[in-house]
C-alpha cells in the first residue's frame, strides 16, 4: 500500500498517531494547573497571546483549558493595585 491510498480493511480501524502538540496546547495544559504566579506582567500578557489560538482548536478539551487559563490570566492582568510596576503575584485558581 502506498501513502497516497487510504487504509483499507482492518488497518482502517487503527488510529494514526496523534499530531504533535503545538506550543499553545502545551502551554494551556501546563498553565491550567497554575494556582499562584509571580512573573513579570509582560510574560502574563504573552501567555494570553500564546494561548489565544487554542480557543479555536478542534479538540473541545483544549478549547476549554485555553479559555479557562486565558480568563485566569486576564483576571490577574485586570486587577488594579495588586501588581507592582513590573510583576504580579496573585492567586488565579
């Protein structure tokens, strides 16, 4: 069988290897467990930007995790007075 032919018979039932995770998918899965952060505010803003494309993912779990993490990060960024001039420390869980 060549690569141009679709699998037939029993091999059609065997799923192919999953596509490698994108940086945004990895970030979303790692950050969803984050409860406390003390990082420069630009890093939080960059994380929001990095995760944003995952809101359109085909995988519903990736979309949900990305939305949750993005909302938590945006909440930290929006808290006036809690952040110093260059860093934020807030519970986001």
